[in-house]
């Protein structure tokens, strides 16, 4: 993929900076110093072609990364649920949601999950208690559990590990971090 970065002065603001920024975020592939002059009407068309190509390549690689992983998201906040859904979509994963620890336990009792993204602070039963109870279950395939919290306190991270969490993410979570973690988890999940 070649990305336009050296654009005529008149169109640099219209297309160049935006396209370069988007390409870096979406594809991570930049080819510098390609001299191009674009007319105004072609700018959006060319930008859309590059974005579509970058998205397709990114999507293909992410789909193959985690296509067979079943995911439970234990999260009470609707905005955070949507964010996790958005983060998992490029991996072709449709997660199952639980609003609290009790719901998470019920879902784990009836369905096998490879990965559980567990909010630490939930009503009814928090993520630490829920993780401890999941680890006590002997009749299930134990999932890889990732704690998610807005707190970066060492004591909370230690408690999460003691409860049986395999990893811990601190909010806010960027897609780039999430993508890197998914690559890491994909290598670990089959062996846990």
C-alpha cells in the first residue's frame, strides 16, 4: 500500500495530513515522498480507495488472528460494552455480554469461553469475586481472564492476579493496545 504524503500545497490540508494520519492509524504502512498532484474532486475518491484498501488488509489479518475465539465481556456500563464490541468487530468476534458477575457465572456455566474480558467494578458481584468463583469451577474449560479497570493501583492488580486473572488492562484502552494484546492472547489462549 502506498500512501500519498507529498501532495501539492493547495491540497495538503484537504487530503495529505488526514490521509497520512488515518493510514498510520489504520494500516501502519506509510511510503514517504511520493509526489502527487490531485484535483479537488479526485481527492475524496482517492482517499476512500486508500482507506478501503487499508481497512480490507487490516480486516483480513485481524480476522485470521482470532476467528475461532469465543469471548464473554462482563461489563455493566453500556458505553464500555459498545467499545468492547467495536474493538472485537475487526477480529470477527461477536461477544456475549454479562452485566455483572452473577450473569457472567451463569453464562460460563452454560457456554464455553476462551476469553473473558472482566470489568473489575461491577454491581451485584465485582470482577475479582467473579474470577475467584470461575477458578473454583471444576466442570468447565477454564477461560483466559483479563481484568479491566480504570485503576492502575498495584494492590488492585495484585488482587486480580491472586483471584486468577491472567492479564489486566487499565482504562482508557486504545485499539492499538487492544490489538497488540489480542495478538499476545491468541498465542496463549490455546495453551492455558
